[in-house]
C-alpha cells in the first residue's frame, strides 16, 4: 500500500500516479494517470484554432498540463478534438530554450471519423509574432484504432516561442464511415524536450 496523501502532491520528472480507494482492507476503486513534467509543461499560451466545444473538457491548457490522456478512448478530459480543422497551438517560454524533440499522440478511430493528421509542422519565433517554419514531418496513416505515438526529432533548436500545427486529415474518402465529411483530429499531451 502506498503513502496516504492529504494535500496537494508535488511531482517532478515522469511517472504514474495511482489513486486507490480502500474500504477496510478491500480496494474498491483505483485510477491511474501518467504524467511528465518537462520544459513545456504549463507553458501553453493559446490556440489559433480553438478545440471543438464538445471535446475541450480539459480546458485550453490540457495539451501541456503534464497529464497524458487515456490509452483507450479520446473522450476523456485530456484529449482535445477538432472537426475538419488543424491543431494550431503556441507555447511560450520565459526565455529562449534549446530543444531537440517534440512528442505527442494522435488518436485513430476511422469508425468514429477520427483520423491521424497528414503532417506536423514546427514553427519557431523569438518575439511570438514572426514565426518561421523550422521542421515538418509527414504522419503515417493510422492502422489500428487507438492512440498513436508521434515523435519529432531534429537537430537542437533554440527559440522562445513554438507554434505547432497538426494538419487535419481533411475530407473522409469514399467507402469509409463519414465519407464526404471532415475528419476529426484528436491530440494528447505535447511534450517538448
Ligand atoms: Ca494533458
């Protein structure tokens, strides 16, 4: 059995927190979530395109709050969803930092009209106004339904502002559920290291 906490729990680094309800000696409920405290945690500034109101339960900063979404469903408070639109988020640091990778997860569930993005673009800026494209990566189409890890590695970049764009899949093609309608895009925690 773990330690009993009675106030806020300070965490650093990466790990899993499990909260367990115990009555007598019997475990009646247990919930776990994974977290990572990195350079980008708590640093999100804005969305240029807000998430769909139906899928923004975790709020505007759910994508950099250090907590990862569910491994099995995109309907929890950590996954944010856009219908037919791109994910376009800005992260600002107090001063320039150097980083060499960006990780996140995208959900693939074509039966529910949810598709991986076409590509991810990283823009950087020193003033938060003028951004330049630093790197771009195509995203492989999803195969199995569920969350798919995306990792972007590049030679170290130094910048104060990051703008990340995940380009929506677009219109769903013929022969698939939702054909002719715009695809949904679901994005989990974004980690900059
Ligand atoms: Ca999160």
